[in-house]
């Protein structure tokens, strides 16, 4: 093997998060350690694995069979590793293997074979195999239509669990309690499945849920890396469950029974690498059932790696190259081999983080479908300590007790349990949670840490060389202060508004600190990320990002300073406390960070520089807000102060809406006023990331948003270099950025946002790492975060020889959204951020890059079918070009009456379709019918027919039909369809 | 009540004890994450103060079904934290069982610090009490061996079991394979048998009372030794044993066998360093120590670790098949 291709997992979505950046990065490192050249394919620019340093060749291209094949043809690697990129990487690799592409190109699929993957993934084949080896599985049946599903339930009784084949995070699954629910869930699941197949199962509600992480090599050596127990009993997806490791309530007899089963299964499948087996165990009888197997690294394997210190992805990569477990050293001890089973002398707790505060009117129930965006992990010597640290890591306000929360699984249940004051018996009856956990939860309290201990894979039996620490109230301290160190604060759980982009910057900070000859210390509590890989920094403290825990570390380490500007709001919130305790915040001061967030002070700064901003006012009451709106004129954009991710921001068009908003917004943050800004309708938006050393400024390329102003920058698509801004506008943007960076006292990174409406206005400036830093870095090759770190450490840009870089290709960033997973959520975009991740399209023309970004974000363009157009008055002219083009390409057009008339007048033919409120068959029926390729739907500025539009959008999302996110996207789409463009691939 | 564990080098660890009894013994740590009921009742731990590195103990209580002998064998049990159980079988609490048998349970100890100490300095004696007092010399095998010969099973072939503190699971595994067992006190010479089994047990193999017995009879019959039994076979055939720095006690070591790597259940403080006439068949991947051997021409095998598990991985139950094969040949 000289050259091996690795496929990533694409954008961060619910069910597929930063864990695959971690596994992919480890895999690349492991391959290069063995002298193998690497080729990486991933569409997600906000990852460490797509860094040019990580791989010999990096392709930021859509992860589809078409593009992956192109890369493989160009690079002709000897092998391909399919098991590092989640379900996405696995599915694409399977398609390439099955269609004969890999054979044709002479590329060997390394590690686990196609046959083994198929046996594990295909419900029917898996079931047959389990029967063959006498491993118990739930009573089940695979069906491809709803009627057969109903028949199964008649034979086995409700509730029945529906699991679609080949989807990620359980998309489209659920528990059906009656025939009506079953019909709905089964229909949805059959659609969501790649092979239109769902599995129906007997319900194991109330059984305990367990997971075993297994490794096997080609010589049949098989070990359990970690055993995990879900606190939430069966019925809640393991990704949605609070999980502890190691298993706590199983006797050795039970534990060995599950271990034996896991080994037997992985051997029968012939997995070569990592694998995860899930079990249900009846606490009353000890009976167990095998639930499922993931024949690849997964979220659970990332958790298991961080929980034990055993690097599953790294070892799996070496196994894929043919190494045996006993030949691979345990990187923690370096003296003992990987052919052993880690043993823990601490307790791990994982708690998921849900995005529900971002969505109105949604169902907070958790179940077999994943809805969480991330998770925190904590390490403690006891369950109580571990759980208490995990709670602290969540960064949540204390939850008021509400008995309702105990009655069904939901995001708040664990909090409600924790301070319910009810007896263990009562709680057990309500929740089905094992009494052991309930007893322990009643005793959870926060105890100050006294020492730091090492995660060493072996419960202290052997000396550890890795610097992986956690704090505890136990006596003996095992940590020696490093000296000459700099602390980097991470960003905690992945969530909407604070995702993997921040982890990317933190990792770069740690690497840059080492490059400067200093020691880096990472503090973070997110088990999915690269930053919590113990070989990224000189020392890793796996700790909650609270002032208490961070100061503990500072007092112990006495670092030169702390870098807070890379970890998003989580780390910024700690800046002042760190300074107050006498430690140094390196780079931009906490005062300067606060000043930029303070609207009054920021206005003064802009006035000093003679830089315009949209008119605004500050309101402490509803009356005041109305007065401000009257003064500056509707529409206005309103938001509470001190926010990130656009929480509770909204564009408001009338007094009535403003009054309603004020009632909600003031509830969100009573101690802070509400800002009311003039909303420049139809204006363009742009943003810039820059590095400032106090004397000079280096500017990343200007990013132009594709959507008009009013959509949160994290939810906007953007393009770089700018496509429609004038040279003068771009120059003004750069000039303002420089001036603001210098005047604001920025030392390090700053992000400045603009609206352009004939004139360039500044809307905000944030002197910290932004979400777009990795996108700019991948587009231009300018490693902004590393540069910023060096500046923060005292270097000057001149000294570093830093130069601005132009992007050689046009790069388009497009966000991806969780609307399918969050049932009932509204896919309409606005100032409230809703996206979970992003992709990058990179090509020599704007339209080609735009197309790649669409494809990479999961948009499929059926070659035929129909399009539904329903747009409001002012948007009608914008769709004519697009509609005409679709017509010429042979699509059938449907339009609502107004749109139909408008298109008719422009000479574009369409059929009328009724609005939802006008009876059947209507738009929604049409979408459900299945032949629709595109849906374009826009709201008029005054929210008419809101419910109608909502129903259309939901129908599009639920039926996986492309829903244009904005009129601007439709315009570009129209242009794109008009011009031929090439789909070549090129490495960074 | 507050108590101290004082090691022979005067290092002290504070904790709480369920009893005011003072005990002394060799302090050893076990790294298994499950299986404290099996370990506590394993006669090989006789005379020792056992430290669990798994910090949460008591979670599944105690059941006779898991016990490896009829009593708690350790001098004292040292843990980080003990819990109320929640398990269908573990109907008795660990605390109750230990109290009933007068064995101190020491909680609240920084067991990781204690383990690190033992790893660095090697296994030491210690006292649960105010100050260190050396443990008296004891004939440990005599304490745990059967007082009288007894028989089990009704198979065609009879295995003479030399009981140096045999774990119940070993007897069960042999019976499962259709063998009859005559279980002898360790100092009694077996008679009328088709095969020999030399059991696990506590202490230094050189103190074992049955070395000469084994020397006299092993050549004639298929023989299996486990743990102490493995060491006794080595000593009986002219080999030698040595004391490990801090022993192997846990369920996670990889061992290379003729059939590949297995994960093993371990509990031994001594190891074999020479065994003339034997081939080394099993090697510990952590420290390359002898984990198993086979005579170059006689049907005699020995394994250092515990193929019967209880607690620990079941990867090596095939050892009993191999032995049964030799017996039935």
C-alpha cells in the first residue's frame, strides 16, 4: 500500500458530527506514520482532516459517487478506507464497490469487507446471520410497504419500533403505539431509507441498553475497548441517551454474556477494524437481545476512545493496513500492545446537547430518532462526581422542576430527575430508569476538585506517558505543571451557533503554540472533537468549561496566559473571571471583547472612524421599542443584547408583531435591553475575517452572502471572492475592517459584518474566531487561526512575514439544516441561526462552485419531474428566468394562481395548483405524490398565509424535495442551469 | 468509622471501615471492572488485602451463585466507594456479606493512589489499623484446601484434583466435560485416577505441600495445572518460579497462545521462569512472562492465568476441552 484514499463524512448534521473529523484525522495520522501517502475527500471545510498539512492530497468535493470516482480516477490510490466517514462515507464506498468502480480502478477496499458491511447493515442479512449463530434478536420483520407493517403489528402487538435501513441517526424511525401512528411512521421511514425498507421490531421498552465497542484484526484477535450503559432505558436512541462507562449495573456474569455475544458477532461478520454492538438487557430476567451493529467507527467509538484513552480510529487504520493488534503499540503506555482491554478506574458520563431552544413550537420528546447536535463528556472518580461535572459542562441554567418532564423521555428529564425530591421508587415507576442510577442521582453534588489524575487505559497498572488529565476530589495529584505553557479554552458541546468551526480554530491554536516553542494546554469537554485528542496538545484537561474548573487548572499550571478567543461564547464568557483571578487573557483583552458587544461603545467607535451603521435604538420596554421603531421605520430587526447564534433575533414588520416579540424577548433576557435596528431590505451582506496585531491587519478574502440581509450569517450561503460587489465596495469593506480592527484593540482574530445598500454599512464586529475562519483558510490557504495565535503570543505580522492571499478558485459555502430531524420545525430562514454545519463547493467558476455546494449539501436534482412555484408579489420577477429554464429542460411547472398568472404573462407555461387552504388536491398533496424535484416558496414581507407556506415547506423537507432557501439562491440556480459548466475536481 | 491502611513502608491511606477489626496481609490490587463477588471468594486471595481499582463497588450486591468458594477469602476489601445494589440476583448487599463474615470493608480510599504506590514500590504488606504490624506466617493452602477427600460427577474417567484452594468454576467446567472428580486435600496423595488436576491457590508455590506428590505421579497421566497448579508443575519437574513485582490481577491482559491472542483473567503474584522439558506455549503480551506451557512429549499442560474466568473473559474455556481431550485419548 503506497497510497490510500480516506472518505470523510461531509457536513455536520444531527447524527453525524465532529466525531468523524476526529476519527478521520487519527486515521490520516496513522496511515502517514506507516509511510503511506494519503488522499482525503470531504466536503466540510470546517474540519481538521481537510487541512493541507493533514494529508498528502486534500479534495474538498461533494461526497457523492460521481465526485469521489473523479478523485479516485485522478489519484489512483491503491486502497480506500470506507469506515471513517460515518454512514455517508460508508454508503458512497459501498456504491463504488458494488458498481464495480473500485475493481475497475484496481482499488482495494481496506479493512472491513463489502460483504461484512452488507451483513451488518442490511436488516435481513443481519437477522439471518444472528439466527445462524444463535444470538437473540428482537422479533422483527422487514417490510417495504405500510400494509405489511400493519399486519406485523397485528401479530405481535403494539408498541412497535420502526427502523429504516441505510439512514443516519435513525432518520425516519420511531415508536408506533397504535395503527395510526404506525402508518405515518412507516410511510416516512420507507421514504427515508436508501433502499425503501424498514424494520419492524418487538418493543423492548424498559429494558436496559448497553453498547460494546469491539476491535478485531485479520488474525481474529478481538478485544472489547469499552462497555457503556445508557441511563435511559430502551426506547431512546443511544445518541440521545445519557450514557455511562464502564457498565455499572451488570454483574460479571451479565457483562461476560454481552462480551461473548459481541465477540461472536464481530467474528461472524468478519469485521477488520472497529465495530459497535448494541444490546438490550432485561434487568428482571437477564435476557438480552442484539439490537444492532455499526461496522465502522462511530459517535460511540469516539466516546469510547475518549473514555478509555484507546484510540479506536487510529488502531482501525493500522488494522486496515494489515497490522495485528499485538503489533500495534498502546500509545498511552508505549510499552504494551493494543491487544488488551482498557480498564477504567473512573466513571464517564455523557449527556447529549439538544437544539430545542432554537425552534418554536416543536416536540421536545426524544426517542429513536436523533435530535441532539452534540454532547458533553465528564470524567470523575465516582458516578456522582462524573455526573456533576457533566451537568456543569452543559452550560445550562438550573431547570425548574416540572413533574410533566418525568412522564416521557425529553431533553429536560435528566435535569428534572436530578432535583425532583421524589423517592427512588416513584421515579423508577415514572421513568423505568434502573434504581442504581436513581439512588446515585439523589446524591449528586458538586465537590471542589483537589487533584488531577491521568486517563491511562490500565487503571494505573502501567506507567502512562500521555498527558490526558481530569480533576477529582481524590487526594493524590498526578500532574506536574508544564511551565512555559499557554492554555487554550475549547468550545464545549457542538450546538447550533457553536460547532466544529470553533474546534478547528482551537486545534490550530494548540499547534501554533507548539510551533512557537511553548507548551499548549487544551481544556474542553466535548468527546467528539479533534481538540480532545490527547496528541493535539502538550496536555489535555478533559474538564467542564466553567470558571471554577478553568481557574483550578490555571492555579495548578501557572500558564503564561489563557487564549479565550477561539472557543466561541463558551470561552469568551470566562475571560473576565480569568482576569479577575489574576491570570492573563492573551490577545484582545476581555474589556475590548466586551466593548465590541456593547452597542453604545461600538457606535462611539464607528463614529470616531466615520463609519456608517444602520440606524438603531435600545429599548428596555415594549413602549420604548415601539418608539424606536417609529423613529427609524419598519422593518426593524430586534434582538436581545449579548447573544450568539442569533438566538431570539427577529425581523419585525409592524407594531403588532413588535409588541408580540417584546413579550417573548424580554422573557429571554430580563436584565439586558433589546436592540432595535433598521433592517435594510434588499441589501446585500458581506463579512470578513482578519488578524490584527495592533499595528497591522491581514485580511482574509471578503465573503459575499448569497442571500440578502436578514438571514443569520451562519445560515447564509456565501461566496468568495465576491461576485456582485463592486471593486469600490470591496475596497471600502477592507478599509473599514482594517480601521475597526486597529481601533477596537484587537490582538488576534476579528470578524466584521457588513450590509451593502448602495453604501457600505457595518452591522457588527466581533474580536474573536468566527465560524467562517476555516472556510476562509481552506479557500485561500491563509491559516488565519494559526497566524492569530502567533500574534496573540506576541509576534508581529511583519515579523511573521504574513501576507494576504487570494483564492485561486471560487469557493461557495452552503449551510445544512436539521429540519428533517426536528419534526415540526419551520425551514424558513431568518436572523435566528438554525444550521448545524456547512459544505464548501470549489471550482473555477461561480456557478460550478455553487452547483458543487448544492450537491455536497445533499441536494439531488432529478433529471425529470416537476417544480412547484409559489412566491409572493415582490419575488415574482426573480423566478422567471429559473422557471423558463426548467421548462426548457423538460420539467413540468406547477404554480399557485398568482404566480401562474405572472409566469403566463412572461410567456412561461405552468399548471395551476391550489393552495393548502383551498382544498384537495393541493400543493402539499402534490409534493407527497413524489414526482416533485424543486419547490420554490417565498413569504411576502407581511406574513400572509403563514400556515399555508409552513405546510408547503414542511412537506418539501419531509419528502426530501429541494426547497430553495432564498430567492437569491433561485436566481443563481437559474443562471447556473443556463450555462454549461465543468465538474472537475482539484486538490487544495 | 475512620480507619487507616498502613503499608510496611509506613505510607498511610485513610478511609472508613465497617469494622474495628485490625488485620494484616499482603496488599494487592485487581483491575477488573466487574466481578468483585467472584474475586472476594477466590481462595487464591487468602491472606491478602484486596484493593479494587474499579471505584464503584457493590452495584450488583452479592449472590451465592457467583461465589467461588463457601466464604469470603480476603483479609479486607479496600474500595473507593460502595453502593446499594440494584440487581435481580444480587439480593444481599456486599456490606452485609462482609460484615456477617467479619471481613473489614474499607471505603473512601484513593485507590488509584494506593495502586500507583504498589505499582511503583512493588507489592507490600499492610495493616488495617493504627500502625503497621507484619502479617503472621500462615500456611495458606492448608487454610483453603478441603479437609477431606470428596467426589463429584459420575463420568467414565476420574480426575484427581489436588485442591490448593480450587475455584468452584474450575470444578464445574471439568464436570461439564463428563469427568468424575476426586478432590483431595493438598497434602494427600491421590489414588486410582486417570488424570491429574493441580488447582489454583494462595501463596508462594514453593510453600505448597504437594510439589513432591506431583513429582511422583505426573509422568504417568494427563495433567493440567492452573495458576498455582501451573507453578507447582514447574517446580515439581525441576523448574523455578519467582515473585512478580506487583503481580497480575485483572481481566484485561492479552496472552499470545498457539491459537492467537486471548484476553485473560489473571490472579497471580508468582510466575514460572524455567520449566525443563516444557515448551512455552502462552506468553503475556504486557511483560512477556510465562502464561502457559506444554510438556514436549507427555500429556501435561499448565496455564498461569484463569481459563475458568469467574470473574473475567471466557476466551479460554477451550483449555478445559483440551484437557478433557487428553484425558479421553
